């Protein structure tokens, strides 16, 4: 064997040894896995959500009590659109639109007390079921931390947060002419301490609304 061939043989042996050592080192630091492949869990799999804001104290108004006095009030214009609404006696009456009206106590100069609203919705010509479902979708989209407390075929009690205040809302829809459509919407809202009074008020008002 010539010196040149011996040198080439020695180089091949060195390369082989180095390659084997490198392969064993890689396999030792990163051993091949065993078993079936499985997805790796995310470090934080939960989706981001808007944090619930810290609630502020409600105004210190006396709670709305069940059984407050009601007085018939005529709203609406024209023979076909006039309604009689049993509204809380002594509350301020505020027209919002030609088909929408609001009442709130005179002594509640600040927001976040209790308020009642009545609206004619007969022009929509939609069933009460459809109107309720659509309003729930709107509330869920528009209101922060919207939650349904109780729901029936024609009404809903829910809570939501606005301007760092927890609010209780009640909505009901009336068919006053037997057309199977929602024609009148009655809404009341207030604080947690007003819940019993709100439930009583909307039930009594809804029972007394009539056309003309």
C-alpha cells in the first residue's frame, strides 16, 4: 500500500468515527418518540374575553316597592294609535318619539334609578316569538355581561352592566287586538334592590294596557 492510499484510508476512518459520534449525540439529546402522535396542548388555550368591570355603588334611592299606585295615561295620536297605559302615579312623563314614552320618578335626578318605557311596535307586524328572539340577540350583542335570568313565551328578565352599574331589565310584549303579532312593548329597569318592584310593576302595567 502506498503512502497516499494509507493516508486516504486513515481519513475515511476519522470521518466515520466523527459521524458516528455526532449521530449518537443527536439521538441522545433528542431520542425518537414512541407511541401514537398526539397534538400538543396550548400553553393558554382559553380565548381572550373582555374583563368584567368593577361595579360602582348604586344611587341611594328608596327601593321600588310592589303595589305602587297607577293612574291611566293616554298616549299616541290618532284613533288607531291611541293607547291607555296604567303608569306610576306621580312619575315624570317624557315622550321619546311619536310611538314611545318614558316615566321615571321626579326625585331621581341621577341615572341608574328605575324607569319605565312603553312603545308601540305594531308597525313591525312580527310575532311575539320573533320579536323576543330578535331582542335577545340585540341585547347579547349590545350590552356588557348580558345574562338571562328568566324567560317565558312573551317576556324576559335579564341583567347587564352599563357604566360600571349592574342593571336589572324586564321586557314584555302584548297583542292587544288578537292578531298574533307584537303590538306593544313594555320595559322597566332598575337596580338589584328594585327587582321585586320591577317584576310587579311590569305585570300590572301589561295587564292594563288597552287601545283607545
